[in-house]
């Protein structure tokens, strides 16, 4: 959509043309002033030569002006000269030699040009001052240097890029909530005859990328009423009181265009809890929030103005902002489920030429947890990959490669790994995969690779079979075991002294999960279903911190329980890998040979001895020891992917 100020300011190109035109006219005026006096005509000669020619009888006639003499010789040649001082004998000389002479009055100056010439310096100074002031005003944003308190709200138009509810998919419940607001604006009598009142505001709450701003643009496209948009950060300035002034000015503009909608994006920038400062009652942000609260529901009613705000941090908003009468309804914009992802993909795939093998349902099933922005990025990455490969259509392979790139990172083809590093990585990832296959509650394996991607040398990626909205205790224990599988595989194959730092992210993941199980989710038998740790807003609102609510003795017990959970997971992974060491060797050898295996290929390999590829050798692969694993030649370059530690 195009965004214009509520009060159009004109064409900037026309303004520039007028300024330069004025400068050009001023130059012409200066030239005309100094070039207006007519210069004497004829060949200039010295005054003494002029007297000699008069004495010789060569001069026919002259015109005498106060500051010049011009005339014509008898041979019709024109001349001019400038008299030197006072020459009382000139008239006698002219008469004695029969020279016709006459006086010439001085040129009268143009009165208008004279006035302009006198006022030109002052006009020039005023012009420079006005131009400098305009530049300062532009630098100061809406209102500039002389109007800090003016609102920066923009009014959307529908000339280009109009978005409607047809462009919003995958968040049907949120869309229905906002469609009701649009219907109220279009036909308020339908609701008011039953005693219903127009809602004061709606708060869009959701994770980044779920489509909050897109919903707001859809409301603007559907409502058919003025739609003002502004960011929460646009209210806050270094000067106390400016934000409150901008809030007042924004509502003044909205009143003039009521009924209308005002959209405030990232409202948490100005709507955070009051009282987090150091007791300074003149805090600029709090002043702004106070003014916003008064304008939304104070003594003076602002009828016909609906406030729609968006945030991904509803926990930090002030309670007074969330009460009924201000934001009457909170619309949760969730991460889409599999059906929603399929609809979102269909919207974005309309712009892309697709090959017949593309199945949006398959892609949606393989992208759990993706937001609308993530899916849009996935489709875009697939189109870019197809373009780089000189294809006319985007095939399923491009979508699979784009999904790997988005979820696991870009392949690092320039990274060279030594034989020992590749062997260590192969056994590490094989340990993760083998433990995952033996844990019933674990998610299925999607892909395992030893190609470096992002910051990891390799990874085993698991995808859930369906969307999960909560996690059970058995799944958490399974995830702990899978996280320990890589470290245990290194210990079994290479020994305690050769364990690498490759499990750092696995250990961090396992520790965080175990701590949450003990302190937040009540999954410790010794500590019981109590919360011992809570998140709180950091000092002066700077980020999130964790606050432990326990005594020293309880903290020691918490640490012991966290240690026990991780040690138990380590023991389960050790038991699995030691009893299936032959399969660990088999899987590691296949990883070294093929670098990347899908989940189905891993299962086929462990059941039949081959990975099931047409180009792969048939028959069971001979189990080998760790020292006899064949590796590619040294110096071969690998690129890789690295998702979660497990």
C-alpha cells in the first residue's frame, strides 16, 4: 500500500523546480540591473585626440553628456570619449570649427529595478534562512524542528498493493475476530440495535512472523475507512512530553476522519509496565503511556476510533492497557498448524511456476513450527534455487533443498575436514540417530548428515509426525537420551581421552531441558510439583532474566536432580549403543560413504544392510571396527548442516 500524510504536502519535484526558478530569475534581475545602462557607442578615443580632431575640422557633430562625449566624424565614423575634468573652452573650440553639438540627459533608472536591487540582499538572506529551516524540519520528522509534538501517523491508501482477508490464510480464528470489527465499521446499526457498542481496541498477540501486520493491512483493505498506522517507537523522543503530545495529535487527526482505524505496531515499545524506572515521575515513556490510556478511555470519549495494536511481548504490557474499555479483545495470532501451513503455502505458491511433482501437503507436514513468514521465505528460497539452476519450474527438489537451508543452514562447501574429524562426526551423528530409533517417544528421524552446515559439523534432524502443543515426560526423557547419544558414541569408540567438544550444544540443550523439568514443570519426584524459577523483566526493562525462588539447601537439591536427569539419560544412551555397537559401526560407515542419509534410508540400512538407493551396493554391509572404517581422500571439501543438538 502507498502511505501518504493526512495533509498532502505537494510534489517535491515541483517545489525544487520553483526554488531553482526563483534563483534563476534573481540572477536575471542582477544582470538586468547592472547591464541596463547603455554604454557609449562608437570607437573610443582619447580626449586629447578628440580635441585635435575638432581643431582639424574632422568632427561633424557631438552629443555631450555629463560623463561622456560621443559623436560622428565627417567620414561617418562614430566615436566616443570621456571628458577630463572641467573644460570651459570646449564649447568655444566646437563653435570655431563649425561642429554641431547638443547636450544629452543622463539615463533615468528603472524605479522597480532600483527597489529590487536595494532589497535583493535581504531577500537572499530570508531565502537562505527559510531553506535551512525546512531542512531542519525534515530532519526532525513529522512537524520538524518547529513541531516535535506532531504525530508521525501515516494514512494508508488503496491505490497499489491492496491486501484483503483473501490474502490471509492459516489463522482463521484471528481473521474472524477482526472481520467482525470491519463489519461493525461498515454497518454499525446491525450491532447497535441489539445494544452492542463498537470495540475500543484489539490487541494482536503472536510470535514474530505469524502475520499480525498482514492482518492489520487486510483490515485496512477491507474496512473502506481511513486507516492510520504508526510504530510504538515513533512516540518516544529524548524530550519529555513530546510522546504525549504526539499521542494527542494522532487522536486529533483520527477524530477528523472518524470512523477510522489506528494501527500501532510494536506497542510494547511504549506500553511497558509503569514503575520500572528509578522513581522518576517525568519518565518520557510513562508520560506517553498515560496519555494513550486517557485518549483510549478517559473523560472525553473518542467515538468511532478503533485502536489495533500488535506485539509479541504481551507479558510486559501495563495492565491498565489491557483492561476492557481500552483493548477490549486480545486476538491471538498463533503459529499455523499443518492445515494452516498448507493454506499459507498455497497463497505464496500462486506467484511461483510449479512443477507437477510439488505437493504442498507434503511440504506442510515437513515444516512444523514454521510461521507464515518462514513459509514465505521457504517458497522464495526454492524459487531462487530454481533460478540458479536455470530451471523454468520450481520442483519438489528445490523445496526440499530450501527447507534444509532454512532449517539447518547453508552448506559450508569450502570447509575442509580431516579424516579424524570426519570419522568423529560420523560416529557422533550415528550415536544420535541410533539412540533416537531406540527411544519410542522420540520424534522420527528426517535426515542425518556429516556435511557442515551453519556452525555445526553435522547433525541429525528429527521432525514430529504431527503438530505438538505440549510435551510429555517420556518425550523429554527421550530427548535427553538422544542429546547424550553423540557424546556416548565418542566415548565408546574413541575412548574417554579422545572425547571432543562437538557435544557442547547437546550438553547445553540437555542441561536447559533438565533444569526446566525440575524448576518449572514439576517433574522431579524429590522436589515435587513446585515452581522454583521464574522469568522476570530485567533491570530497567532490559531483556529477560531468571530468578531462583529457593533456599541454599533447595538449590543444592535442584542441582542434584538436574545432574541425576542428565546422568540417567547418559546411562540409557550408553546401554543402547553398547548393546548395538555393530549397528553403530554400520551407520557410521554409511555416513562416511554417503555423507547424508534420510530417515527411511537409515531404517532400511539397519534392517537389511543397504540404504536402498539404486546406486548403492546390494546385500549386507560387512560390520567393521572403528579403526578400519574407510574415509574419503584427504582434502575433499564438505558443506554441511546443523540443526538442534539432538
